[in-house]
C-alpha cells in the first residue's frame, strides 16, 4: 500500500484506523467499556495482524451513542440493543426514502 492509498482511507468511515487505547481516549471511556460492547455484539472491531482491536469512525459513533445511554443509567446490554434498533431504523428510513424517490421519478419506459 502506498502513502496515497493510506491517505484515501482516512475518509473511509469503515476503515479501522483507531487502536483500542486511542478509541477509549477519544470517547472518554475505558477499554473495558469497549470490550463490553464488543461482547454485547454492538460492534465487532477488526483485528490487526498482531491481534489488537482496531476501530473505525463508524464504530466509534456507535460506541459514543451507547456510552451516552449508559451514562444516563441504561444497563449496557439494553443500551446496546437500543443502539442496534436505532441503527436499523435509520437504515430502513433511508431505504424507504430511496424507494419513494424512485417511485416518484418519471419513468420514460412507462410512456412507450
């Protein structure tokens, strides 16, 4: 991989660029919290060649939302389930909006 390839990946939300220590520091939480949400299957970090956990920006956003809920007193397992459901709802709404746009767009083959 060249340096240019590496820089291009910095814009990729799914690129696992952050170590566990850095991720925990950025979120203001502990590494054990990240392990716990991994065990609850909220996020599954990629593993480096050495077996170390690596997190993407998308995973950090998900973890930050779980952290907000836990800080408000929600048990970690419930917080993880809530975040999963919120994420699924957001995806379903995106797909639904896309279908509406497709259905409302003029269809040139229908007039023929």
